[in-house]
C-alpha cells in the first residue's frame, strides 16, 4: 500500500475514535476489520508523518515507564479528514 493510503487509513481509524489514544497494534487490528492490512511499522510511520505536519494532525503519547507510543487525532486532523485533504 502506498504511504499516502496508509496515512489516510490511520487518520480514518483515529478519526473514528477521537477521544482515545491507540497504539499501533490496536490500530492494526481495527484496520484489519475494515479489510486494510498494515504492519505496525507502517502505522507508526504514517502516524509520525501526520504528527510532523504543521499543524500536527496526530498527537503522539509516550508511556511514562516504557517505550510504547500511542496516537490520537488532533482537531486539525479531524478537519483534514472531514475536508478529505
């Protein structure tokens, strides 16, 4: 899957749960139910790209005692999804 499509799918999943920060495996399982197959690395890369935009469309939350990360859509990400940007 092209990176642009992976970013769209990750943002679409996060849009469906705006109040929850999800880790890569949760996103992978959710997307698999929609018929989208992505690896954890592809999901992390897509989320990092979206977090690096100005303004960021995804917020990265790091665990206090571990190296795990979770991702949550921002209001700018919600608007971009709704506008199909």
